[in-house]
C-alpha cells in the first residue's frame, strides 16, 4: 500500500469523483454513491477496486 492520492471516477455523464489516500474510503464512498444514484447498476467492491486510478 502506497500513500499516493487516488481517485474513483464515475461515468462522465454523472460527473461524480472521489479522491482519497485511503482505498477503503474510496470504495466505501463509491458504493454509497452507486446505491444512491445508480440503483440499476450492481457494483461491488472488486468493481470499484478496478476503477481506482492515481489522482
Ligand atoms: Zn455516478
């Protein structure tokens, strides 16, 4: 685990983005976002892990 800043970006149509040094936090926030705004899309932790990029 490095301490670099990371981000998860949602669909460009949505425009949501979250940045954190903490992958767990990114995933938690991403899951919450998906639940609230994308009920029709089933996203799990592994999907979100795959979406993490360097910020
Ligand atoms: Zn979104």
